[in-house]
């Protein structure tokens, strides 16, 4: 079996690989990657990061977003936040966004990966899941950056906070909140402490 065939044998549709992963199966990784890209078996999504497209009845489909981000970071400690999710809180936000925020512990900045634009933001700690409490804290942190009517959204967001589980909300503020979110939610959280 040729070295290229050996590399091809390890590639799985819908998976994302870093160059160093591919180098384990190839004695000439750069040449083999170039050949695989030329015949459509691999697609470059960032420097040193490649995707094997999945075949669907509609044609080639990219890997899942989570796999792309995990390979790019080389880490699985991240959470994806679409600001469209703010609309699900029922606090009066209405805008639609086509950029995903990636809270993580390694990278900061805007990157285009596999056709998607991501805003990577480093945080000391990253939630494992995106709860309603974490999402509300994130909304309050980013409210001035959003093209929303702040005078309507802020009172609605604070009213929504009063309906949430205070223990989980307090933990979200402590673990992931900014000083701004903490200040805005302090009266609500203090009222429970007394």
C-alpha cells in the first residue's frame, strides 16, 4: 500500500484534522495533503487545519461547526454562542447575526474557518453548556455592542433575571460574568441573600 493510500485510509468524512494528525500517517504530509486537496478529498479551512467533506444527496457538506472549532483550537474547552439565541430569552432582542462567538481559553480575534466567521474570545473559564442564565449574563455584558434598543432590552433582561433560578444566575455571574453584568444583576441577587 502506498503512503498516500495509507493516509487516505485514515480519513473519515465529516472529520477535521490538524496537519500534525495527518503527519502520523504520511511520510510526505505536505505533498500528500496537496494531492488530496487537488482531487477534492481534503479542504483547507485554516493554516494547518483540513476537513474531509461529507457526501450527501445534495452534494458535499462541511464538517460540523464544533469539529472545525475544536481542531482549530486544538482544545475541546469552548462554547459556541450565536447572538441569535438572545432572541429566545424573550427580552425584546430582534436582530439576526451571522457570526458566532467562541468563548475559549486559547485564541482571541476574528477568524474565517471553512466558510464561517467566528469571533474567538478568551476567557479564564468557559461554561460546558450554554444555559439561559449564562446567555442572559452574556447579553448584559454585550448589550452596548448590539444594535438593539438598550432602553427597552435592559429592563426586560432584568425582569427575566428575576424569573430565573437565583443560584444558577449567581454562579453564571461569578464564573462567566463581567463587572458590568455583575453590577447590573447585583440588586436582584442581593435581594435573595437577605
